[in-house]
């Protein structure tokens, strides 16, 4: 019985170690809310900036080339391009094969 409830402390300690904010709520139910830390957003922002720099250097660069230069999977490179398009930072002119990127 002495180890009952130790999972809460382990979750709390792991969140603190990872610099995540964690909130425990107790009522008739038990809730844990773990907030993402800022570090992961900074990494993505740096990668998006890296992708923008690559596009500025070569407007005809492909997702595969971006993936290779950023050392990420082709799916991740496509996700970065989608994020940049949805935030109106880039626009594709023409089709996927013969088109080019325009930085807005």
C-alpha cells in the first residue's frame, strides 16, 4: 500500500524536469493538464525560418530537397511548407512539378 499514488509524483517530477507546466485537479474526478513547453515551438520556428531561407535562395526548390537540407523526412518538409502557406508566408506559383515558390 505504501506505493499507492506514486504515479502522480512521477508525472509531476517528469513535467518539471521537461519544463512543462502541469495542473492537477481533484473533485469527483481526477484531471491532469500538461501544457506544452515553449522549446518545441522555438525549434519549429527555427526550421520554418530555415525553409524560408532555402526558398529565398532557390525559388524552385522541391520538398524533397528541403527535407534533405533540413535533415527531416519528406513528410515533415511538406508539413513545414503547408504551415508556411497557411500562414501566408509563401505561395506556390504554377504546378508542383514546374512551378516555383514566392515568399510573401
